[in-house]
């Protein structure tokens, strides 16, 4: 009788099991930082709701209401480099606390904005909130990486990022339950006097204040828990004279093909994600004729699928090399996007919802792979990858133009092309032979 074949895990995966997920003594700090991922997920997805909310409250155009997203993504882009400078000078913990503090201030600024009843004041509050979240995200991602062995870095970051969609679902739920059903209908406002219209605006804006005040209080609590806990990681304030004298960090990053390609892949990954989620409801309504009252549930299903898949992917990363899984998910995303294009029916809508399965792995995996071996350049490298979030602001308009000219289903060619580049990046990493180094620090004692 033949003996069963025993499949041995790859050496680096076997090593990762032995080394553990986080360094001894960092389990509680790791959990505290993970709560940050859920917090900014809630704020980000609640912001998506505001686009439609402000349009109804202030009776403005689509372009004016879209300034909500411009303020949000603009802050992410503008604050990533200052965040890197803070991390470089003071360390990740200070970066996280700075981000949490600024985001808390932004959340509380919604209170005076509600008193003034000026749209511009709300945009300022949102910009401050997003500025804090930009610093927080630029700091928290590499902070998580630094909390354990390099062998488990991608798995550790995927686990932390898995709690981002937990917060995202909470944000969507807050908007769907506390805000949208209670907004004064627009047809009623047309018949109101000036005094009645102002009163309805005050009432509607009070609905916005509650969730953001709650987020601000949660951010403040997380700030206190992290501020008064000593957290030692082997990275902070480690500098190496030879590397620092060999040229600027920006020059080294630019000449690093893995990092440069990684920023492009991250830009298009975020673009694909925002495109898929922004137009899921439109696909359901325009292509499948789903009633407006039910269309939102398909987006909710997509986000729940994203959440479940994040945890599944975290487990699979303990078995499969990260870029192999990234390549497979990239191809899956391309196929699902193309199905949405060529099958403008319920099958296409199911494919649109299922794109979240492939997206669930991508951000943290691209992030970890792109930062591999950067040493002391990691803090500026992390900033570049956060700035790549700008893809979420630039790709949806392109998709919208295609949808306007060729139909809603045809627009999903955009996420297909974006995810094809992500798959190409994974293949590039799999086929290249590079000398890898620690993700966050080189030569530091553990």
C-alpha cells in the first residue's frame, strides 16, 4: 500500500509559525492599535453617506456635495508626508497619538459646524478629521509591522486590517439607521418658508452630529489607552550612518522597483475598491432594475463579504505565500469585473458584490510587500503608500465618464484593468529574486 504524500510548508511559512505573530509583551499594544483600524473604517464609510446627505440638506449640486470626498481624500494626500516626518523624528507611537488627537478634534468640530449651519465649516471639520486619520493610517500600518517578526508581518497586517471593514460596516449602519431615514424629504422642503427650511436644516444636521461626536469620543478613549501605556518596538529612533549618508530616502525609494511598482499597484487597488463600492448601488438600479429601497442592501452584502474574506485571507496567509495569494485574487477580481461587463443581469450584480472577496486581501498585502527590505526608509515608504489612496478619488470619475457614454455595466472595465495591474505586480514579485531585509528595521535587536 502506498504511503500518503506529506506536503511540507514553505520554509518561510514554517519559520513564521515558530516566531509567532507579535513579539512577547506586545499583545495588548497590538490590540490597542488594531482598534484604530476599526475607528478610521467607521469614519471613512460614514463620510460616504455625507455626500448624499449634504446634497439634500443644503439643496446643492452633485459637484458641490462631491467636495466631501475631495476634502477627505485631499487631507489623506496632503498629510502623508508630514506624518512620515513625525514618525521619523519621534517614532510610531507619537505618530499614532498625533493622528488620533487631530481626528478627535475634527470629530468635535462638527458640533460648532452644526451651530453655524455653513457647508464650508463642515468641510473644514471633515478635512481636520481626515487629516488626523491620514497621520493615523500612515503611522499605524508600519507600527503593526514593527510589532513582530518579519516572517509574519504580512499576516499580522492583514489581521489588523481585517478590523477596518468591521468599522466600515458600523459606519454604513450608522448612516443607514440614524441619518438617512430621518432626513427631511426634498419635496417637502420645496414648500417650506425660509424659517421652516432653516429649522429643517438644523434638525437634519443634528442627525450628523451624533455619529461624529460618538466617533470623536471613541478616538479620545483610544488615545488615552495608548498614551499611558509603554510600548517598546525594535524600530523607533534606529538610524544607520552608512545608509543615511548614501543618499536621500526619496531617491532610494524612487530607484527601488518593488516599491515603485507597489505604489502604482496600491493606487489602482484603492481606485478599483472605491469604483466597485461607489457604483454597486447604481449597477443594481440601472442594470438589474432593483428598487432604490433595496439596492443599498447589495452594497451592505459586499461590505460584509469583504469583512468575512479579510479573516479568511489572514488564515490563508499562514499557508500560502502572500504574493501567490495576491496574484490569484487579482485574477479573480479581473474575471468578476469582466462578468459584470458582459452579463448585465443578476449574474453581473452578484459578480459586482463578489469583487469584495478579491479586494479583501490587497491593501495590506501590497503594503507589506512594497515595504519589504526598506529599513530606515520605511517611514517615508509608508507615506507614499498612504498617498496612493488618492487613486480612490481619481479613478471613479473615469469610470463615471465611461458609464455616462457606454452604460453602467461597461464602466466595470475600469476595476478590471486596475486589478490586472495588481495581479501583474504580484507576478513581478514572484518572478524576481531580490535580497529581502527586515520590513521596518535593519540590524536592531529584538
